[in-house]
C-alpha cells in the first residue's frame, strides 16, 4: 500500500488534471507514481514532464532505454516498476536473453550486447556506486561510441530512474503495468 494517497482526476486541481492528461496520452493511463506525486502539483508537473521526455523514442532507441532502466533499477536495488519495464522491453522487441543478461553481471561477457552497449552498462554501475567518480577512461570509451546528445539522454535516463525508483520504493507505490497502449 502506498504511504501517501493515490489521487484521481476527480480530486486534483486543473494544473494536475492537465498533467494527468499528458500522462494518459503518453502512457495510455495515469501511472500510480504520477497519481501519488499529484499531492504536490509543481513536483508532479516537473517530474512527470521529465519522465515523459526521458521515456520513449529519442536519440537513444527506446528498447535500449528500457535495458538502461532495468540495469539502473537493479544497481540501485529498486523494485518500483521493474516488472512493468521488463514487459515494456519485451513489447518493444528486446530479447529475453538481453533482459536476463542485464539482470546480473552476465552482460559483461554476453554476446548479446555490443561494446557500445556494454560501456553504457558500465556507466550505470559507476553512477550507482559513485557518480562523482566516473573515470576519464570511461568517458573516453563512452564518447567513442555515443555523441554528446546521446550521452546526455543516457545520463538523464539513468539518473531519472535512480530518483523514480527511490521515490516509488520509499512511498510503496506499485505500477505493475505502466503502458496500456501499444508501444511503438
């Protein structure tokens, strides 16, 4: 059970109703985390807008973003939304082999991932350990495979889901299914 109230459209102000509408358009429904955030309209607006921006198509392919999200949640030992993101990855065509390999350290030697993907997972682990200690060597390997805009997007996905995972876990929010519309 969530530690704070899960609000509905009927008991939020106009500003939050608009956020709910944007979430519904993007996700197909309003995730429970957004409904919990609704008790603080300005936070709900900013976090939901950033969440929508970081999830979905962008400079990084959406299926790979889901693998980054899954790795981030594992590294942080966060359970909020993990199953929903596994389902989303599958719906986006990510193989069960990749999803399985990312759930532990098998990704390091897995033939299912390119060197470019592996260096991103290394970044996820480093940020989870200490974001202030990303080595120059790691940045060089990242820049050899990804441009600045892609690196910004990758970092935004990682750090967004560190926060989202912590908020969801701390407040006891459950979202077994995030998207109720077709993913494309």
